[in-house]
């Protein structure tokens, strides 16, 4: 049986405001949380010109207090969710600390 080709997306860059209408799945040590970029801008009072990777690097989990160590942008809140049919790959957001180390 032929498998569909794997599409590797380049890391997401740009400013927070460039990704309005998208969703961000953040991974820490205990859970995965889905954020609307629009909601993030409003609730965290993020300037839309701030680098997305810098905004992600500042985020902490509400449950365990750990910093986000991985984040993925999705064009739909439920795309890529476990158990959902037709899962699509998201766009990986490099965390600023990772960019400075590598």
C-alpha cells in the first residue's frame, strides 16, 4: 500500500500578528494546550510585532509551571488532535532559546 508523501514545513517565523486566525499547540512537561493566536494576543496583551518564537519562549504551563518546550501552529483548532480523522501536520515553532543554542 502506498503511503502519502510526508510534507516537511519550514519552521514558523515572523511576528505574532502574522498568524492571526491560527492555533498554537504548546507542549510542556504535563500537557498539550491549544491556544488561539487571537486569544493569546488579547489575553496576554502581546504586541503584534513581537516575534512568535520569543512569545512562545516566555510562555509557562498553568498546571506545572514549566516553560513550553515545543509548539506547533495549526490552521484549525482540531487538526492534529489525537483521535481526529485526517490529521494534518502543523508548522513547528522554534523556541527562541533553541535558536540561540543551535
